[in-house]
C-alpha cells in the first residue's frame, strides 16, 4: 500500500532540499583564483584591463576565452612554422589558468541566480508551512546548534 505524505512532510523535505542547496552555494563562493584576474586584449596596455571578478556579462567572458584560444592556436602554429619551442602565456598566465578563472566567474554568476530562485522558493514554503512544523523545525535547528558546542 502506498504511503501518502502529509503536507508538512512534503514541506519539510522541500525545506531540507533548499538548505542543502544553500550549503552548496556557500562552498562555491570561496574561489581559488589562478590568475591576477586582470584581463586585457592588449599585452602592452595596463590601463584597459578588466577585473573578471566583478564582471557580470557571461558573453564578455566567453569572448575573452575565445580571444585567448585563438591567440594560443595562432602563436603555436607560428612557432611550429619557425621551428622554435613556444609555451603560450597571456599576461603571465597559461590558457588553462585563465580558463579556470573564467569558469569560476561564470559559476559565481549562476550562483547568484540560483540564490534568487532559492529565496523565492523558501518564501513560498514559509507561506504554507504549518505552525506545528515551523516549531518542530526551529527546535531541530536549536538542537543542532547546541550539539555543535
């Protein structure tokens, strides 16, 4: 016979899911940058650099990576044509290091969107939670806090 979940049980499961996702977001927000995060399309110009840590336009980040990939491929082909050893770096960092930092920033941007979604879900859950379940969840949270000490 199938077990029918009560509304409170369903709400509790959803709250637990929201909390798990919040913890995952907190972990992802502590990045380990591999470059200076100061990108420029010109290696010689120091005043046109952009800090990728504050960029919010994913398309610009994609364009930056495309620029570096193109630059690396052409540089390596040129070195091969000349018969010389060549290791590509842009502003002192490898393509992989730049790519890692670009990916980190893109992940951060998506996290901001996920956080907004979770806040909306949590607000909607709070609107339908029963007083009994709310009290039970608060007691569980307090118990967990006390057990940490």
